[in-house]
C-alpha cells in the first residue's frame, strides 16, 4: 500500500467513525427523548392518581399520607382565603356558599340566595411566594 493510499484509508476510516459516532449520538438523543416522553406520561398520570387518592382520602385513610393530605387541604384552604382577599381588594364581598363576588350593597347572594355577611377587616397581606418544593405542614391552627 502506497503512502497516499494509507492516508486515504485512514481519512476514510476516520470519517466512517465520525458518521458512526453521529448516528450513535442521534440514536441516543432519540432514546433519551423517548424516555423523557414516557416519564412525562408517568408524571401526569401519577398526578391524576394522586389527586384521585386525595379526593378519596376519607374512604381510604392512609397514615403514611396523612401529613401530605393535611398539607394539600391547607393549600386548598389558603387558595380560598386568597380568592376572598382578591374580592375584598376589589371592594366587594364573597358568598360563603358559592364563592362568587357579591357587591357590598347586597345582603344576600344574587346567585344562590345565601346571606352574605359584611367582610371582616383583614390584616395586610405580604407577598409570599410558595414554590412547589416548599411544602408547609401544619399540625393544627396553633402550630407554626
Ligand atoms: Zn352564593
């Protein structure tokens, strides 16, 4: 084999190996993205399962999950309180039964007829950002 032939072979081997490497990278990237897609499906379904389990917590109590049930209930309670605050900031009051915004002029909810009491003055709310990782557990109202 002449010198030039050897050089040619070597370059061709290198480019073959580069092509093989590129194919391998493409295949790996595709496999990784397929794994990600399956993980997304699992995450979405587990979230749905988790919500169903939470909704049925009364029928299927689970001491292992009790703390998390309480944290979720507290978060739902906090959302309700914040929705009430939004209505108060807008200068109205909130129906305690159906939750709609009711004008301060009305003693009863125009939607469901429930008596809507005058809003209680609330302490000023600070901007508190609760990130998904910050799960706060409360034992009861007196605990911090
Ligand atoms: Zn109502």
